[in-house]
C-alpha cells in the first residue's frame, strides 16, 4: 500500500499559458509506479483559473473546497464542495475560482493516452 496526504502547502505553481494562480501536486502517479491512473490535487486561488483547453484523455474531478465555475464545451456549471464532475476527452474545459476562498479539487486522469504516450502531469 502507498499512503500519502492531501496538503495544500505541498503543491507547486503550475506554469502554463492560460493559467492564473493555480498550484498542483501529483498524489499518486508515475513516480509511484501507478499502472493506470494518476491522482492530482489542485489549488486555485480566488480569481484564478486553469487554462481553457482540450486534450485526448478524460478526467474525473472531485471538489474538496471552494466555489467556482467550470466550462465544459458550450456549457458553464457552478460547482461547490462535494460535487463530482466528468470531463470527456476532446472537450474544451476550464475551472475558475469565483469565490473568496481557495478552490481545491482532486483530478483523476489516465497515466497513458489512448494513442500512447504519457499524460502530462501524471
């Protein structure tokens, strides 16, 4: 068994185009020899957001803290702690913190793309 803990102080800033005030840590992934999935912890500061982007793999998101909005295709949905979301492969999406406290979420992604190659940040 591998055991780790969610700790916002252990996240590091995400340095990508289109990102504002987001930090991340891989909780379980390639470094832990995970065969199929990676689990990532994101912290988005008030007013911050992930990039508006699409990629060729799905992901699942569990909101731990904070309030925000998620764009998914042509739809925008509000999210709150306890919400669970599924983002299909090739769907344009973005997560934004619209509240006054940090948004924290867990994101599960496959380790390997359907066509081969590692998923970034896994």
